[in-house]
């Protein structure tokens, strides 16, 4: 049986920390579906199709990773994809408290467990909100975003 995990998030933008979690997650799972979520209450820098395209380009050629968008509950998306786990990264103790509560509710609703990977020390300070702010103010975010994605962002802004 193929072990499938869903790595859900808004990924606005997808950072080097996200990339690291996916690559390390492939040591635990046969296939990872990166679920690019949409929340109508959020204001995004990149629309959902751009985010999906950026991530798809990054993992192009790796059949163990697929990228799909979703707008329903994460647990419903996970069940729809017949995944066995939800993959999440943890940077801080605050992340743990937030993610623990969600994981417990998700498990109660679906029976699906969440698997947490600790962010590597060099990626701990990297989060999408900070990177998004750097991009909004035309700063150099190249050290926080995978090169393939950063090049696409620069290309789209010119």
C-alpha cells in the first residue's frame, strides 16, 4: 500500500522551509500531495493558480510530489485523496500549540493522523508572512524562496 500524505497550506509564497519539509517528508511517505488552500477571508499576494504553478514548477520531474488546489476542509481533501496522514512543519512552540489543536480536531473528524517535522534551525525564522512583506516592498527575498520560484516571481513582476 502506497503511503500518501497531504501537506496543506496557503503557501503565499512557498518558502525554502516548506521545500525542506516536503523533501524530508519523502523519507517517510511514498507520495506527498501539496494541497494549496484557498480561504476567502485572506488577502493573498499571489492567486491560487500562481501559487500552484510556482510549486508545481519547483517539483517538476519528481513523480512522488503532486500539487493540487482545494477550498474545502483539509480533512475532506485528505479523505478525497485517500491520504494516510497530514504533514506539517513546526518552527516554534507557538506553532506546536496551534497545530496540536488542529491535529486533534482533524483526527476526531476523520481518523487521519498528523505527522509533524521540526523545521531545520536555519529555516526556523522563515515564514510566509515575513517573506510576503519583503516582496510587497520590493526587497530581496531570494534567500527565503526556492530559486525556481523566485525566478518566476521576478519574471511575473517585470
